[in-house]
C-alpha cells in the first residue's frame, strides 16, 4: 500500500481517497470487501480519523463504497457489474403437466452431493458462516441435562420445548400468534412439504408452482403423481398475481406452493402488499396455500418478511420452515404449521417417519433459547451479502457480456441466463469433470424451460478456488457462446 505523503500540496483526505480508489481499481479491494475501520485506516495511513472520515464520505458519495450500520464500510459493485435481470418469455396461461424430471434430477443430485467439488450448485447458506461451535455447546448442555432421554424417540409431532421456541419466535420477530400444538416437527422442510401436499391433494391433482421453482418440490410432485402448473414469477416482485388469477380461473388448482418471503432460485421477496393480495386471492378461489418459508430469516437487510399465511383468515394455509438453511443442514429438522389440518398432518407424520431426531430437537431448542441462534443469524447475513457481491462481480468479470443475472435480496444463490443457445445440462456435465458443481436450469421447471440458465450458490466459505471455479465457468461459457 502506497504511503500518504504529508509534504505534498494535495489534501490529505484526497490522498486517502486516491489510495482506496487505486486498490479498488487494481482488484486488491473487490466488491463486498470490508474497508479498514476509520481508526485502523487512521493508524495505517498516519492521518487523523476526521481525515479518513472525509475521504470515506466522498467515496460513498461517488458510490465507490457503502456504509452499513454497526458493520463498517464496504466496496460497492462497479457500475458495469449491475447486470440486467432475466425475463424469459411466458405465455399468458400454462397447462398442467406431469413432472418427468426424475432421471435429470437423479443425475444432478448425485453430482451436487459428490464430495470434493467446489460447491457452486448446493444452496447451503448457513455454511457461509458455520454455527458449529454454538451448536456443539448447546448439545453438550443438552447431553449433561437429558442424558439417556436425548437418545430416545421424540413425540410424533415433536419435542414440546422446540415447538414452544418456534411459536415464540413467530411472536417475537413477526408479532404472529402461533399455537405450539399447531407446530409439527419434521425431518427437514422436504418432509414438511410432502406432508402438507399429501394432507390436501392426491394423485392427479393440479399444484401451482412458481417459475422457476425449487427443484426438490418438482421431485416431490412427480413422486406423488400430481400435476404441476407454472405461474409466471417476476424476478423483482415474485409471483405475478394477474397470471395466478388467470390460472385459478382456467384450471382446477388444488394447492399453490410458493416462497413469498424469499424465493429459490430468484432470491426475490414479494412485497407485503402483494402478499396481502395473494391471501385474498387464495381465499376467493378456495384453494390451499402451502408456503415454503425456509429462507425468510436470510434477507440481507435483516428484515423478516411476514409470511402470506399471516394475512389469510380462512385457515387454508400451511407454512413450512426449516433450520437446514439457517443453522445445520445435517440436523434435518424442519417444521410445519398445520392449522386446520392438524389431525391429518399428525397421521401422515406418524406414517412417514414416526418422529424426528430428539437430540437434534433438544439442541436446537437450547440454541434458540440461549440467544445464540439470533447472534448466528446476525453474523451470517452480512457474510452472505458480501459473497453475493463477490459472485456478481466475478460473473461480470469472467462471463460473456450478454449474461443476465438476478439481483437477490437474500438467500445464497444467483440465477443466471447464459447467452445464445448454451446447453446448461451439458455445461453441468463439463463442470463436474472439472470438479465444480452447478445447478442447470431445466431442473427448476416441469416444462423444459430454462435450458440456458444455471443457478450458482454463494452459500459457502469464500475461498481462492471459488473464484478459480467461476473463472473456468465464465471462460467456458464465452467459448460456447462464440
């Protein structure tokens, strides 16, 4: 780092400004990187704190950096890195179709979960900043207290201590009253979604999904012999309500499965006024809403969106949540707010898995009660935001100029549309051979859409091989687009 020269005629704050600017332009400081604090820069540059503050204010005014409350100053993405958002063509009303993604999903899941890969294909946001130490402390406390009980079966619908903590969390963070008896603990959100679907729909029923939608949901719909119908989803505002209303008018939709708080793979959060309109639409058409709310705690700004369920008075709604994305994927602990479907949910839970792991439930209950969960989320969100900025900058640097990308407000993934007729499944296969996992676009649609799209995950510790892998993907995409 070049030193500040106090003998020069140039103002000292301007020298600090130039010093930071040069490091941004050279790539030494990259989008998402945290600048030295005012005190650190003052000490390193040998100037006063007010001088550093004046330089940082000017850098912020020119949109080179941004301040984040109680966090510091961070490098912003350069103007050329603000990529346009994907907007593929969509016909006014889709038709229900059987899902036939099994063979492709098998290939993709086998690839995504193979050890030793650079994990750009797996959405594991909590692994960007592990909660392992806090969870280990909680488990030790549980083992010391519970001893043999912690190794027993849990009650069918879950450990009461964890159910109370989940209910209290809805009240504490959202002001929503939840009866702990309505909470059913499941083996991850996937089981919660499965139980919810089976409680209200059967083989041949039509299920409305976002487009694109979470690929595990399509796998579930296919396994249950149901039909899927895609609903246009805006990359900035979520499900397009006018398209949903036309769909509900034209087809006998039994249930809608939407992620209104934070969508995967778009990273979009539906505005609250639209969630209210969605609730009214669901009630008016007498359909069931199953809300996939596994990412709601992971908005970068820390604002927890209210699930659409809180705006529905009829009770035709079930909300699915999970600790897999926020705390521990391997614990496989999720939950389902059953509401009016409590008895059927209990019966299905008993038939499918009897109960979920008691030790994990007790550990998570302690983790929440101690406040460690909130502290973990508070430290995780800025890491995810920084990773998103780094990945967006790498896409701008390495991928073809025509590449279009989402602009997530939370979560851990970017959704990219590659130029030309690039086959994302072929790119997935080539990337695997290079030791890189990605998620190809077609697994996010039941109708062979998104052939040239890929999903990239920044939900992991950012390492040198992360950028190396992105560089390889970008260069390969350039070659294929040429």
